[in-house]
C-alpha cells in the first residue's frame, strides 16, 4: 500500500493503530482528514517517511501468519506470543480507550453510540494486564524450564481467564452492535471500530495459540525442546 498519497482519513479507517501514530506526530485526521499523508506531514513539519515506516511496522500491515506453531519449540512460540500479542495488546487498548471516549463525548446523542464502551475497555485493560503479567512472571518461565507438566494449576487459571476474556469480547459486541458502524460514521468512529475488530481477532488468535498448542504441549509432554 502506497501510504504517502493516501488521505489521513483513509489510512485511519483502513489501518488499525494508525490513529496513535498520527497522534504522536500531531496530525489531525479529523479536521484534516482529506489531506494526503505527504501533504499533512509537510504542513506539520514532520518526516513523512518516518510516519510511513511507523505505519509499516504495525502488525496489521503484515501478512497473515502462516507459521505452523504446533511444530515450534516452546521458547520460540512463547517469544512469538510475547512480541505479537502481549506487546501489541498493550499498544492497542490505550488507543481504543482514547478513541471510544472521543466518540462517546462527541456523539452521545446519536443512535448507536456505544455508551459505556470506554469504561468497559478500561476494565478489560486491567484484567488483561493482570493476566499477561501472570503468564510472563509465572507460567511461561515454568514452561521454558521444562516444568510445564507441573503447571496444571496456573494453566487452569489462564484457561479460566481466557474464558472471561471471551465473555468480555461478547460484551464489546453487545455495546457496538457487533462492531457495526452506523450510517455516515465519522473518521474517529470508523478508526475505533476497525481497531476493535483487529483487537478481537488478535485476542482470539492469542487465546487459540495458548489453549490449543502451548498449554496442550506443556501439560501432555508433547512440547519440543
């Protein structure tokens, strides 16, 4: 995708995470949304190529992961989970919360406004951060030491919390009409729902990798060393 000649609005609506990059460079994708990235960057006196590089570094612009993780060594899979999901979720949620608050403030009277979404995302951020830290500090080190067969308790807790994350995603769907945009939604609203869809897909893939591959291998001794 040639981003330099794309409008800020189009990039914001098609590339999850782009709004956070624009905010870092103080590019107003709402009022100046029709301006091409090249022009907006020049007007703001910032490096357009640096912005493009940041956008290309976003996981959402990468090809779909086709690696067979069932064949990977546990430390390799854990490294992938930490980089591709733990780090990414920590970037996704603050921006989603910011966008949700903006939409709720500006469009409170509109039909379909996702009232309560920002607060629910804040709760989910806290729940998810607690979960990630338990994995990073307790469970993953056990698995990497080859003690996964003895980690039944922590794994069961993580599976239970995964179920809770799934319930939270259902609540997000309820608040947003299954992340369905209303007619003539603004750029911020579109960016928010794009980000929510990406976050949902990422979290479900994250849970699947852990539940069905990492945890299964650890508990049943099938993990490769």
